[in-house]
């Protein structure tokens, strides 16, 4: 569902994929090749949400209040990004939480279930895990961009081939 709020409509690029079971409301921008999957919620009612080129927001994830995903970002199943920035090529793992004013660096990985607390800066190409999230290792060749490319291609396939059967 894509809908306006308080007179502001989402800006969805023609090549973006939004599943019909996703919710995209208000001041949200989805750039070229972005994808939003079933049961994800992007609620742009209290600040702008930007989903960068070829970034993906997977099933059940939530973005709210000035959340910014730069290009080629993956936000895993049921993750939350709240008023934070996730830099180019980074990955937020399943059920992870990234809180207000945090910044996840380029090609960094937030491990599944981790909590990145308010104002935290995750260095580029670093794996963080735990509650609160702490650096575990530097990443030589992170697989993060491959994940983004996979979901960009999958979004294209869904847009071309899926059909409602009810």
C-alpha cells in the first residue's frame, strides 16, 4: 500500500519495486531499483525517509523518522532503522535495530539481533554484533553489495512475473 499523509505523497521511482503487502506512507523517497518487501513499513509521518538506489527493505522491517539508506543497502527481515543513516553498501541483519542519530559506515555489517544504540558510529567495513552492538572484526571483502544486487534483480523479477491470484 502506498498512500499520502497530511498532503505528502511518497516519491517512488518507476524502477522501484514495492510489494502490495508493504506499507509506504507520506514523506518517503524510493530511488531507482529500490525494493520494499511484504509487511515492511516505511512511515514518513515524522521526518523524511530515503531509500537509496538499489537498496532493499526486507519482509517485516520498519523505517521511521528521518531514516536514510544510501545506495546498495540491505535491511534484513524484521530489522528497524529509526532516525539513523546506513551508508552505501552496508547491511543491517535480521531483527537488528539501529537507533536515533546512529550511522552505519560503508560496507559495514550489523549482525542479526544487534542493537546499535543512539548516536553510535559504526566504522566502514566493520562487523558489529551484540546488545549493545560492539565491533567484532574488520571486513576485508564484505558480501554486502552482492546482497543488494540480488534483491534488485529479485525485485525486477517480481515486478515482471508476479500476479495476484485472489
